[in-house]
C-alpha cells in the first residue's frame, strides 16, 4: 500500500509540478519580455485573459473560446505569410 501511495504522489508531482513552476516562476519573465519589446513595431505579445491551458478545442467543450481561437489563428497565418 505504501508503494501505491508513493507512486501516486510521484506521478502527481511529475505531472503537475512543471506546470506550476512555469506559471509562478515564468510569469515575471513574460512581463519583462513584454516590457522590453513594448516599443518594437515588428513583434507583438498577445495574452488572452482567462484562457485555460489551451483554448482551441472542439467547439463542444466548455473551454473552447471561439473568438480567441479565431484571433490567434489569424495571427499565425499572418505571421507565416510575412516570415
């Protein structure tokens, strides 16, 4: 039983710790990057407020954000045309 509990704890740690580390440790770097690039006209950082992990889902899912997904996709296509 102890091995099962240890395995569950380890699996949970490995699955979720990197996500939380990115959120809590990476956020200041994103803000710093946004500040550094604020005056540039050749790049843009777009943050979709309140978007979950991924917002381009099957439209039947509650997490699907049609307007944000369409905007992000149009930005990708525009970038690929320029690049």
